[in-house]
C-alpha cells in the first residue's frame, strides 16, 4: 500500500505538535511543512528533519493530504485551496469563522469526493473513548470548561475557542435537533467574549447547560451526563469517567460493582452501583490523525466530518448571537 503523503500548514504551538506526531502515524509519510513565516517554518523543519516549503502551492503539489493549523480566519481560504488541488483536509477547530464559509467547503469536499475532518480533539479524550461501549442517551448535560487566559486563542470568542469542544460532543451524543438556545456572556480582558454560558434545548426534551471561561485560576474540563437510571461524570483533565447506575436490587450483576445503597420509595427502590470504565491511555491528537489517514485509506467518512464541524459552528454562532441580543435588551 502506498503511504498517504501529508503536509502540515501552520507551525505555531499546535502545528509543531501535529508535525511531531504525524511521523508516527501508520500509512502516512510527512512530506513537509509550510508557514507564512518562512523563518519559523525553517526552524521547525530543522527540528523535525523535514522540508520547509516556501510556497503553499509547492507543498500541495507534492501531497495527498494536509493538516491545517492556522488562525481560524485563514481556514476558509486554505481549506478551499487545498480541496481545489484535490487534497484531503484535516482542519483544526473551529472549521471556519463564518457559517457560509463552512457550508461552501463542505459542499466542495463532497463534490470532489475528498475527506474533510475537523480537529475536535476532545471527541478522542480517553475519558470519552472509555464510554464507547455504553448506551448513552442523555436527557440533561452539564459542562464546565475553565482555563487560564492564553492570548493564543483570544482572537475569537470563548464560545469558538473553548465551548465549541463541548458543543461538538453534545451534538454527537444527543440525537435530536436543537429547539431553543438562551445564553449570556461578558468580555473581561479581551475584545471578545471571555466567559459564556448557554442553555441548549433539544426537540426530544434533552437539555444542555454549557459554561466556558478563559480567565479562571484553575483548569476544569468536566461533563456530567444524566439519563434514565444513570449518572455519568466525565473528567477530560484526568481522562477518567465514572458511572453511577440504578439497578433492580435483584440484579445478578450487582456483585460485580461497588454498591452505594438504595434510592427510591417502597417497591420502586433501586440499588445504586458504581463503575469506573477502564481508562484509555491514548494520545488524542495522534489518534485523530490516525483516524483521518484511515478514513482516506478505507474511503470512509471521518468520525468528525466537515458536516459535524459545520453543525458545531452553527450552534456556536447562535449562542454568540443570543449573547449579543441579551446585551442589547439589557440596555433598554
């Protein structure tokens, strides 16, 4: 099998990580890197013993696929150019700055039968991957994603910088259309929203309460999922998930789990059991790179497709608009 020849576009912090790890991915060969800052590209190329291309077109002519790790505002032009060359594309989240841009490149990828994957890396966090064998049917989701301020992501609202991770996961878990969104948020240290909270209501009755902040002293990346007879706690920082389930006291599997007593009234009482799924020790970035290459080799739809990236962007955009609407209403 011929290896997929791949290039990296963008050599900032995350671009360097992609460059480092892509060399370890199966069925893949790193051809080189490109950055508008040629001096930076040369330094990174020297560090990872690859070639720094001076022109974007020169790189694209030598590749089957690219990973785009540039500023969000540059995604549309770079992805469109790569697709026009007949190149498969992995683009970091968010897919683009504007919805119409995302719609156009998703359509272009479909027309050209090319793979378009979006880098929503938290989909591949070990804590979430450990839940793959479980039947998740959330009716209420609470997420808290708090981070210390980093100028690297401050060019966009915290909704697009941090919250979009949880938006993407929630949309992948709740198999229903969004019905209504309410939201609030404030600018604190940057010109964009630094703190935001949103309530997303779905047509099937499920509700998600989502909070994101990039001016916190301590980091937190947690998701709590409530569904019929179960509560699931997901800690993205530690990579550990925990499950508390309600089962019939006569359930024969009860002895396999830690018991936390009972809950309920009369003959409707159920036993509370605790389970910690096996922790998955995976490098999420390398894993999503491998899945991208697998999608190309096996001609499969990427797990986080361009359409998934577009859906997350649409909801994020709705949240930002709701925040601006609430601020306008508060002035009257």
